[in-house]
């Protein structure tokens, strides 16, 4: 019998700087660099879990913004389905990191993509990172840009979804269930 997928949520966490910075975390157990994310607690929505997990893993309070997409991959226990939102972090941490996290790095988008240990996370951030920066009204160089009209931003996200029909189906299912 097939096991139900593990449900998780996280964020593409941005911090304003001369060049905008993206948070990645180093896990203590495997010494891997990953995007901040974690499993849903019982009764928790994916958005609530994303905010809690990012706070625990980065130590920063975050403002949660647009839904960016879903990443599905095989893990030791079976399939894992992770929903991601664009988030903005405050300048200073407000809490200690959880035990599972060894360090947090704030890097420019290209450096964050390169540092990630898992290929599927690199590909995901490469696709949604520019969308997150644009939605936040900043360019990759850190200069402010006019916000992309909502219709155009949604079309750009739709282009990413079209290449992931299974992911889209899972995302649609979660939106109906929420």
C-alpha cells in the first residue's frame, strides 16, 4: 500500500540590502544547505506551518506574502510535498535557531542557488527566486523596481506551473482542501 505524502511548507525568505538577500539554512544532521521549511503540525494550515518553520529555522520574524509554488520530491519515507511562500524577514533575529539548524546564510540569489545542496531545490529557487524578487518590488541588483502588475505576475507563475502538471494538480487539491 502506498504511503500518503509528507506535507510540509516553507519560504523563499528575502531581506532588503544593497543586493537583496535570500535565506538558506544548514542542517546539523547532514550538514546540507537547504531552503527553510518543515512538516505541518496537526491542525495547522500550510501557510501557518511555513511561517512557524521559517521563524524556527532562521530565527527571524517574517511577513508572509504570495504563494510561489509547490515542490514535490522523494524522501526516505516516500513523497514529500512542500508549499512555498514569498516572505520578508526583519533585519535582526528575534529568537535562537532550532536545534536541527546549524547556521543561516543570507546570500544574493545566484549565490544561494549555488550553495543549496539538493539539485531539486536549486532548480526550484532558480525558477521562483526571480519571481519572488519581482513580486517584492526589487531587482536582483537590489534596486527598487516598479511592481509588476498582478496579471503579469500570475502569468509568470503560471508558466512555471505548466511545466509541472503533477505539482499543479497537488497544489489545486491543497487549495480546495484549505
